[in-house]
C-alpha cells in the first residue's frame, strides 16, 4: 500500500510540474501562432515566404496539440463530468477504433447491457480508449487481436492484484492486446508523463499519463497487466453511480454505490 501511495504522489508531483511547463509553453505558442498569422497577412497571399510561414504555423499547432494533451493530464478538476453509459460511449467509437487500427488486427468489443452509469467527461474517456487502442496497435506490428470488454464488477473480488479502491460497484473496462507486452521496468514508468520507448517523433509518452489522470479524476483506478511476449491488458475501474444520484452534482471524493 505504501508503494502505491508513493507512486500516486510521485505521479501527482510530475503532473503538476508538467502542467506548469505546459501552461507557460502554451502562452509562448499562442504568441508564435498569432505573430505568424500577422506576418502572413502583411506579406499577402502570393508572397514566396508563405509556405515557410505555413510550416511555422503547422509546427506550432502540433506543439499546441501536445501541450493541450499535457494539460488534460495535469488538470486537477474534472471537465464536464456527467453520468454516462460506458457501453454506449464505446459503441459510438467502435467504428473509429476499427478504422484507426487497420484490417490486420482482429478487433472485438464485448459490451455488457444495463450497466450502471459512471461520472466522467465523455470525450476524455473516448480519447483515453482511443489512445489505448493506438498503443495496442503499435504493440502488434505483425498483426494480432484487440479486445475491449466492458462489464460490471463488485470490489473487492478475487481479482489479482486488487486495485486500491473502496469496496463497491464499478464499471470495468479491459483493453487487451496480443502484442509485445511490457517488461516490469517499462510497467513501472509507463504512467509517467513523457515516458516512451518509441523513437523520437513517434511517441509523446502522454497516452498512459493522460489515461491515469482522467481515470483518477473520476475516482477510478487504472492497472496494467502485461508480460513480454504475451500481450497487455489495461484495466480501468470507474465507480458506478446509483440511478438516484444520476443528476446530482458529483461530491468530491464520492464513494461508489454500495460503499457506506
Ligand atoms: P507513447 O505511446 O507515446 O509512447 P504512452 O504513455 O501511451 O506513450 O505509453 C508509454 C509506453 O508504454 C510506450 O512507449 C510503450 O513502451 C508502453 N506501452 C503502452 N501501451 C502498450 C501496449 N499496449 N503494449 C506494449 N507496450 C505498451
């Protein structure tokens, strides 16, 4: 438990640091974008330097996209957390996932019916799942299978290792691939912002850091079950909310349904 606590605090500190950097960086990028637009306008549409200015603009925009991802991770408050049906959210992005990962991956979704709602920002959750699918895809260069399952669990149960969450009802999302898997060393750093094993320019190291941020802000938990050569399962546990609480504002640190 102590290890878990230290890990949480370490990630929190890293998040605050990264958030501060991202914020300052965003201001600088806004200046670059704004000035590039002014210069482009001054020179007129036919000026030979326009393609160069466009390259400056596109590059600054890519950096701005990256910092906005970083700010999601660092954000302490949930954005537009609402009671949502996770299975319905998944159904909405199933086709997008299939198109994103490509035809050589065998993709299946197992979605339970009549799930209790969870309180989370829907587009944050969709972004997280999509990032996990993209990671899975990258881990299966020679093809393989990706399975996303969504179901109800009551914790604690026989699951090993048990996630450090209050007893109660949760919605469990498992994203399982048959890819390269991760070594214990990679697992121990995987949630840190900027940690990546991908070549420069290919990985941001923010996918799992974002997932961690989004899930913990929703009072949930994320775990990795992975082994080199076998593949990876990313588990997300999100507190189920009782139907009666559906439209109530989320109390800070709300306990899941079934927890007195
Ligand atoms: P990025 O994908 O940009 O590297 P992430 O935070 O999403 O950043 O992932 C961090 C690292 O964790 C990856 O570089 C990779 O080494 C490892 N990883 C993440 N997901 C998987 C997966 N499904 N299979 C194997 N390794 C993974």
